[in-house]
C-alpha cells in the first residue's frame, strides 16, 4: 500500500472542493481587476493541499521524496499567484511585462536545478531526503544557501503582496477599506501557515492548520465579493471616474496629507504622483491650501491662481469625509477648470459693453441724422413751396404758348422735387424705425389695377404691353399709400427700363399665408455684380452716363415698406432677357394691431 489514511487526508478533499468552487465562482467575474489571478491562486492552493496530503500519507519513501520536491514548487506557484493578485487588483501593469515574469522564475529555476542535479556537481546545498523512524517516515532537508534563498524569495513575494494591498487600502480611506483588509487577511492565512511549516517554525507535534485557514479564506472572500461587491465596483469605478475625469481631484487625510490624486490634478501642479502622495497640501499646492484653509468646507468657492499650465480659474468643491460612525476621516477637493468659461464670460462682458457704447453712439447719430434731415427738408420745402405757387400762377396768367410750356416744366420739376424730398424723409424714418404704418383691410388686386391704369398710358406711349394676371379678392392688411408706392416703383421701373416687349404683373395667394406679387419685364436685365446692391440706397446701380439715373431711393423705400408689413422682397434677373421682382404681403392678417 503506497498511502496510509490520516485525519488530514480525510479533511483535505473537502477543503480542495471548496477552493475549486471558489475559483470557479471568481472565474465568472474574471474581467474585473484581481479576479483572474485570484482564481489561479485558489487553484494553486488546491494543488498544494493535494500534494501536501499525499506527501504526509505516503508510505513509500521514493513517493514521499518525489512529493516533497513537488511541494516546494506548489508553494512557490502559490506565492507568485498571490503577488499577481495584489498587482492586478491595484491595477499595476508590472506583472504583465515579460521581463518581470522571467525575473520571478530565476530563483525557482535555480532551486529546481539544485534539487535535480546538485549532487552530481557537488552542490548539496538543498537536498531532500527521507528519515525513517519506528513510527513514521518523514521527509527533511538540509538548510543550505539555496534553501534560505528559496525561503526568503517566497516570503518576499508574500510580503510584497501584503504591502501593495495595505498601501492601496490606506490610500483610499473614502472607500471600503474593511473589505480590502478582509481580502488581505483571508488570502494571507493559508500562505503564512504553509510558509511557517516549510520554514520549520511550527512547534513540534502541531498539525498543519493550512486547510482550515483555507476554509476561512473562502468564507471571507465570498462575503466580500457577494455582499460588498468590492472587487466588481471599486477598481472599475475609480478607474473610470477618478482617473479619467477632467476635473482635478485630491483626497486629504485628517492631517491634510495628500493620500490620493488623479491625473488631471497632477497635470495642473506639474508633479508626479509618487512625489505628491504622503506630502502635506501646503507643500504640494500652497495656493490651494491657502484658499481651502479659509473656507468652512461647505459648498463651492471660486479661485484664481497660477499652475504649471498658466493662470487658471477654478470652481472648487470642498467636502469633508466621515465614516459610518460619524468620525472625521479626511477631505475631498474637486477643482473644475473654469478658465475657458471665465474668459468667454469676460469677452461677452467686454462685447456687451462695446455694444452698449456703439448703441449709444448709434442713437446719437440717428438723432443727429433726423435733426439734419428735418433741417434739410425744411430748408428745401420753404423755397419749393414758393416755386410751386409761382409756377401755377405763372402757368395760368401767361398767354404766350412758349411761356406756358416753360411754366409747366417749372411746375412739373417742382412737383418731382417735392416727391423726392418726401422719399428722402420717408427713407430716413424707415431706417431709424420711426416710420409708422396705417393698417386697414385691403384688396390687393384692386390696388394693383389702379396702379396699372395710371401707368398704362406711359407704356402705350413707348409701344410696350402692360399685362395683368391677377386673382380676385386678394385680401391683405396693410397701408394703402405705402403699398401703392411699392407698386408704382416696381411697375414704373419695369416700364421705364423696357424699350420693347412687355411688362407682366401677376398676383396670387401663396400657401394661404401671403399674397405674392410678381412684376416681370423684357428689358435689358441687371448684371450679377449689381444685384447685391439693388436695394441699397447708397450705391448706384447704373453706370455714369446711362440715360436713366436717380439716387436709387425707390427700391430702398419699397424694401422698407414691404418689411414693415412683415413681408419679403427680392429680385431675379438675366442680362439681355429681363428682370423679375417679387414681394409678399401676409394674407388677410392684421399686422401691427
């Protein structure tokens, strides 16, 4: 019989089953930090328990010797998995690099070589051999340099994992530190127990309690992972929120020492995390310390100070941290960079002030213009009134045919000048917003027919056709005088600029919302470069020397009148073929009422 039955060999299978179940459960959560290495850790402990149980129960000396050698490497694998778990759980990338893994395998490779081939080369530094007594067979080894190198190596792995987890726990006081401590203690129990046993520090006759500590580990870890969901939530939340958030975040302990800082804050102060953690806030960021020391740690405050990125504005959120028992444990500082918003606000304020000044200047200029326009109109109307009266009297008194014609020319020219003066003051009022409309229900078709009738004689004299295509009863709400003036300008210009062909006036309802009026002619058309200034009274659209001139107020006034009716006016033209002028007036709607 190769193996004997012991109490440990009966209990160990149960512990192994528990370990495998825990490894399988955690495996289902392997995307979360630390889960995958912990699964392998539990499996390596299961293998170690199996080997240890078989080694104790083995009767054959060769079998016991072989299992004792294997046991050394299961212990080493468990220690490596423990360190991997600690590194992965804390989001360290050290253990994922190939050269670092190779370094971890150097000492186990030396140990393996010494055990297998050391005696052939006279290297009896670490030799495993059986010792047979009257009651049982034991396996012991000589404690040469390689033994102690291996022991120190295993303990170094264990202690490194301990320090990594403890540092992580104490740097995150605002998180579930008790859960981290639970994971730490639970995972350490079987490893420490076995390390003491292998190192020979167990008192003589004391049974190896590693299986029992493993059972405790399973319960602790199950409680942590399912009740607190620590391994699922904490590292992922911290990575996603704290590490990637654009706001600067600092966590202070109750003594104002920095215990955590995110990349955004490190960038602002221009220092690496390793140079910041454990330092007081007044040495890390003096300007910030001066600001927060003057607050009551409630709500938000705004601040401006220099950083490595220049002068910045911040909205600072200050929060005190308390544990579940109400004890003060630290402070949380969140700084939101408001520099761009502050600069934008300052620009808007400057633009607003500039706009206010410009508006004031514009109002002054408008007042000056109105005053000047009124003065010009008064100065022109005074002599013009006398000229009109004199021309009418002269035309009625003189008998000589030649003088009658001259008197008529004077009267007509005076009337034309009077109309231009009215247009000038109307234009000034329209541009300054002081022109008023007298709204009433109107039939646009009737007004159009009246204007066509007035202009038809001029069209007949030139030998062109003036055609109307108008729907009946196109009711609008508008100012009769201003709408007549718009039509007189558009139809009159079309007749004036057309030497042959025809002028067509159309009017119809548009989408039951407006009346559309269209005036088209077969005149010379308008060049493209002149179209953009067509309704601008301050830019002439005819070349010097052309037979038709004027100061260009007709179309400008038409645009003002149409837009005061909440309508639109526009033009299209093809040089050599003619022009199309359009305007709309809201259909049957009381505008301005």
